C-alpha cells in the first residue's frame, strides 16, 4: 500500500510518524527495548504528548534478528499466529557506545544510531540493508496531528528496507507475475484467481534477496508489499494496526536463508516414495463411473504406462452435496469393492475434498446443530451460493469440528483411500465469527493452514509420518509442512505452462520443498503438441499428475505418440528415483527445495538472475521444458561441463543453446562431478533403489572426489557412495556391500562398465 506522494510528501489525508531518536534503552538478558519518540525531545515539555514507538529487538535463532514495533501496545491481541519454532535461549550480545547500539546474532549485526534511530543490518562488516530516517513509520489516515486519535481511523505500521545496486527480490509465494519481484505491488491475500492474474492461491509474507538475506513478516493477515515501486531503492511492507513484527534472516547465501527460514516456520515434510509416481485423475466435470475408471487404469497398464496413483475428483460425491464424503451410489454402488479392485492393480488412491459443506449435504444439519461452522456476527451460520449452493464453512478453530470433519475422512481411509486432494481454502470471508474468537482478517489467509494441518495430521495418525501426503492448492507460511502443493487452475497452452513454472519457482523460493501442476493444463483441452511437451515437464517435476477440467487427460485421447511420450518420461522418472528420493530427504532436512530456481544454485551467474524457464532438480540435474511449437529447446548452461542425460552428448557451459527436440527429448543435463544412481525398476517409483542399480559418474576430473547418498525407503537407511579419480584410476567405494553396475561418462575413457561385488572397486582407464 502506498502512503507517499513522491519523495517528500505524504498522500493527502495521511500522517506519518517516524522515530527521530533513541531516547531510552532498556537492556535485558535476551532483548533490547528502545523508546523512540517521533519528534525530537528538546525540553521536558516535549515529553508530555506525541507519538512514541516502542521497538523491541531479539535474536530468537543464530543469524536471525527479530524486530517488533508498537505504537499502542495495549491493543487486545487476537489470533491466529504463525506456529514458529524458536529455542528458549539463543546467543545474543549487545555493545553500546555514545553513538551506536550494536546487537549481534552470529555474524549478523544490527547497528542503531542513537541520534536519529536509523539502522543498518551488517554481515561481516558489509552493510546488507539499511533503515533510513523515515523508513520505519506509524501511519494514520484522516490525520489532524499527533494528539488526535479518532475512532475509525485507518492505522498502519510501515517498514522500508533499502535495496542495493543490482539487488533482486524473489519469493512471496506462488505468484504468476514476473519472477523477479522488483517493480511489483503485491498483497499477501489468498484468492482463487487461476494462474494468469495477479491473484495467488499461496501468498507467503517472506521474501529473499540475491544479496543473501530474507525477511519474514510475522503477520497472518494482509501484508502489502511495494517492491522498488513507491520508493525504487526500497522494499516496503505494511500491515494494518498498531504493531509490526518481522524477522531479518541472514545467509550469507540464499540456500542458508531458506534453511534458517524453514527452521523457524517448519521444514517440508518428506512425502512417501510412491507419491513421486504418475497420478491420473478422473478430471473435474467429466462423466465417470467404475467402468470408466477401470478403463483408464487398464488402458494405462495395457499401454505399459506405469501408473501409481488414481485420483477421484469432485463428482465421486453426488452433485449439490459437496462435501458429504459419501460415494454417489448412482455411479459407485460398490465403493469398497471398487477401491479393493483398484488396489489389487498396485495403485494408491486419492479422493478430492474441500472444507465446504453444502446445504444439501447430509452433514449440514449435524454441523449446524453442534456449532461446527463459521458464523456471521449475529450468530447465523455463514453461507453463500458460490461453488456449492448454500454452502457453509467448517470452523477449524473448534477442536470438536476438526474431530468431526476428520472423523468422516477416517471412514474413507478405512475404506481404502490413501490420501486427499485438499482443494480450495482461499475464498474465506472476513466479516465472520470463529469459535475461538480469532481475528477474521487474520483467518482469511491462515484458514488454509488449519484445514491442511487437520487433514495431514489425520494421515500421520492413520498411516504414519512416512506415508502421509496431500495434494493441496492453498497455503500460507508454514504450509510447507503439509506437502504436496500443486499450481492451481491453468489454461492448456504454452503460456500457461510457462506461468505455472514461474509461479512454482517463486513458491519454492518461499520455503516450500515440493511442487506439482496439471499436466496438459486444466481449463479447455490442449493440442497434442502441448500435451506431449507438458508431459515431459510434468514428469520432470517432483510430483506428476494428469488432471483437467471438462476433458480426460489419458494420452490416447490426444494421439498415439502422446502415449509413447508419457510412457518414456514416466519410466525415466522411476529410474531416477534413487537420486530424486535422496534429494527429497535432503529437502525435508534442510528446507532447500528439490526444484530450484537457477539463481538459487548459481547466485553469482548473472544469466541466472532472471531465468524462470528452466530449473535445477536437486543439485545435479538441469531441466529446461520446451515451450515452442517448432520444437526448439532454448536453454542456458552455467559454467562447467554438462552431459545430456538422454543422449550422452557433452556441452560446455557459460553459453546459451537452441536445439530442435523430438517429443522424447528435452534439455536434461547432468552437472560435472556428479554421481547419479539410476535404478533398475521402470514400473514404479517405490522399490529397492540399489538392487541392480547403475552408478553413473559424470565428468570426474583428476584429483577430484565426489559422493552421493542413496536412502532406502525402510527407515531411510543410508548408503554413501564416493568416487575419487587419481591419475588413470577411479576408485568407487560404498559404505556397505552393494551390487551395481558402474558407468564412467566423460571421465577419461567413456562407457567403461564394471561391477561392484562388495563395497570397493577400482577402475583403470589405461
């Protein structure tokens, strides 16, 4: 939200109050509290009135400094609040002289000038970001001077942080606008707007800078960002109300920022290995029954396409009855038998749900009677006619409502369902009352957290931590703990394919670890050309789902070649699972996403700063989807030597390339000095990853050693593999006995194949 009129003036009707000095300093064991008048105190009479700001500074974790600012501290505090993970004690030191106050957290320093309350965040002697004389402010509308506080005035807290030359800002959730956020106005406010507008399903009040720091604004409600707009050398964020709370998170690299941010808000949980396989949906408004479902499943198996999960979208329930969690008996007269027959074919099962209860639902009267719904301020149940006529909204602030809702889902799990697509959660009203008296403005974004948490926790209780997975659309900060998230409703063309990737890369720079999208697009029906290119892209994402709106997404509905393409990339992904699952484990432990924007992996390469049409999968695979009808793949390879995984061709980095690609081709490159373990199973993603595996060693130069870890699914048992080249010999060592082929690629002689029959082998290249 913009408050100023150019450099010197405020917008008409707004008053701005910024600290003019540090008047009192109260030092306690783990915090510093500053009294900061917004007018210079010349004599004692100046202390009799006016606006003071109280600034409290703490260091809740190493390399993180928290700043809390209050105007009137006595405002009644209402939830919800983000769930944060902070130790009880942390390293925190303060130094003071006549001119400055210095607060340290690891290598991060906040230096405050007492004379004017300006501040600087400093890392190892380098100023990372500054707060100038007017950058922190209490803002009031219809302002008539400091002494006049009128009922009904709009009040805000605003912070501006400086941007340096060449500094770029990323993140803030799954936004489909430009990847680099400089020059954008963004509101953290979840909406159901598709993938082609400024609206977003997943808004996260966190941004990350290419200078190696991040800022998390600890407010679930609307946070307004002006990123190099109102002031082109500032990031501004503002919140309504009398207080502001934010965390400044040090790197020094972007990866370290994400590690620390997810330590604060929660690590992405590890999805089960089976969830990385191919998912097939009934699609949204298509007609289907058990015969149709089985024809899809059998059709995939007959065509030798390795399907792993079948998803029932909305109409598994009767129309006008969503959600009642009861199978529509008109088309599914024997749901238990059908689920059993599907599972006998080796598939897991997902069903669509949402948190809305239609008036026709068998659950409506029950929920109304027991007070399980969000209410209007007059006590009536809040209802509207969008999405489902007369629908109500489950109140997840009510523990009994959570138990009631998840109890209905538990019956589905007992029936044979494995997981849920937790759709919606964005269109949440604000003029309502919650069971726990939560602030309805804060609940608008936070509702999705409680919704997905309730369902995910049920899956953990019923299936165990290592077998719980969702397919969620909406999210807020901390939602990364309840994976997986997909990109929402896109159109079925190259432009939407590009939008989906851009939004996903922004989400994955916002603390989320895994991500998916609708292969082939959701709205309308794509051409066979787009479908085949999207299939390659989708199978080279962490999670891969075929889903549409009014038409089926089975490949034979397009052309014969689509079947071949889908089969090829599904099998390839299954072969890559030893690598992919290891990357997923790393993501769950560090918070560094599996799908990585190029700038995250190559922050010093200026070609990567704006690059949003390709990505790294983990630390070793580079993927560039084809977005052109003429089949030309455009991609950039950073410095180093790269090998095309599909062709074995070696290409030199530091260059842009354009090459024509067939449908079973795409720019898919392996980084030099990589050990890539390829599994022996193409039929499914969950198998014994080291049984008859092939260990490929790419571009290992003399006097270099590399290592990788393979995680076996049971108890995440680790097997470490190292390779070292000395002169004409490459020594490969495993931490325990394994049986695998070894292939050296662009390492001396190419295509040398040998066998490990133990845990140590040496290959001569003479």
